[in-house]
C-alpha cells in the first residue's frame, strides 16, 4: 500500500501563509482530517502526502485558497469548508469565478461578493429578473445580498428609491404593549433591515436618504393601496405573510421596479396550520418567465461554521419527524377494523 502514497507540492508565498493556513494551522488541519492527507510546510513549499485522489484534491483546494488570498480575501473556515464540499461533489475549481462577482463595498471598504454557487445564482437572477424569490435557511445571505444589490442599483441611479418591508410578527413570543409613537412600535421588527443598511451605506448616508424619502423601511401593512414605480423593493421574512398579504404586495409593483422576496420556510411564526403566502406564491407563480426562484441550502450558509451544522441537524431531525404515509394494505386494514366496530 506504501506505493499508493504520492507526494505533491504547492508553493505558498510568505505574505499569504498565515491567511491560507489559518490560526494555529487550523485550515490545514481541517483539510488533513477531511481528506486523510498529511501536509508539511518547509522553505516556502507545502508538501502533501496521500493517495492519488485525496492528495490531488487537497492540492487543488490549497491552490484555490492561494488564488483567493492573492485577490485580497481573508480566508475563513467557511471558505475551506465550502472548497472541501465542492471537492467531495467532484465540482471543479469555481471559487475563483465566484469571487470575481463584485457587488459593492461596505462603508468600511470590505467588498461584498457571493461566496457560494447558490449565492452566485441568486445574485445573477436578481440582475436578470424583475421579481426574485430567495428562499433558504438562516445565514445564507438572502437579505444581505439583496440589500447590497439594492444599494448598488440606487447608487447607479437605476432606481430612484429603496423600499424595505417585512410583516410585523413576533418570533414565537408575545411582546405586549410597546411604548412610543407608531414608528417606535414597528422599529424592533425592522431592526435587521436597518442593521444591514448601516453596514453597507453608513448611518449618516442612510439617515439623509431616509429624511428625503429615498429609503423607506416600513411594515408590510403600509404597502396596501400604493403603486411602487422605479423602486428596488425587498420583502423580508416572507414566510410570515398570509396569501392575501403576498398577493397585495406583489400587485403593488409598478414600472421600472425590481422586487426581491426572501424567506425561510422552516421558521414560520404564523398561527399553526395557517398557510404561508410565500409557499402559495411559489406554487402559483412558478411558470411565469420573468420571476426567478432561488433555493438556497445549508451549503450556502456563510455565518460561523457551527450555524451550518445547526441548520443541517434541524433539517435531518425534521425529516425524521414527518410521519410516513400508510401503505395501501395498512389503509385497507384500518378501514376494515373501523367497519367491524
């Protein structure tokens, strides 16, 4: 078996080593554990020991991380995990291509880009389609990427205003009476939207545009009776809309507008057994050409790697909880038993 072990080498520039290897070489150790290879770094060269397939995959991953680092990216554990998952699925080197898709910079100058194939498809559909449904678990960047695309369109004068909305429903608990005026009462529900805009635009720019009415953040109930022309409109947490609310929202759209609807079907806060407007809309509108649907998964989670594991664990658990449909013979036996009673 010793003859099946091969040696491959990758040159890593000195200024990229800490970035690629990670703190205490955590990125290298993750690749070693996952692909069952050994990595030894000496004199600017990384030696990879393993069987033909695993060593080749490990080399390709390190080279891809090297390219990303050379483009000024900070290599995170999410980058390494995603590169490993692509290697397991035998998908070629695509991370460099994904990284080329620049959207905009945050107020701190950090570039905003898609980080997974699912996110790349989501961004591409936003560019091409008038209405896009982005559906997936927490941490997949649905709202954040939509916000970045909205700010970019606004800065490029492709739209004259940004409108952000979401249904005002508590997440599984009753908050009771909230003090203050109407805006103070709805602000807690809209806080995630404010947070994203602050990070992308900056608080001062956001406040000035809010005062001018060029950026509007409002609960979904405020949309009734309006026609929204030349605007970039984002409906967040759409899984908490009713079918009537979703229909009302989608029929507000005017000329020159673009609409993004985001939601997570696994985190509904509607009353039990109440239908979700998001679920209904995706069934009703699936055959309309200018409406795009992007289904993100746990593989597209870009928060802390533990979030991806949590999402996957819940998915597996919920699949096990679904009762299996009774076989034809079982239904016949039940029916006969009830008849004999």
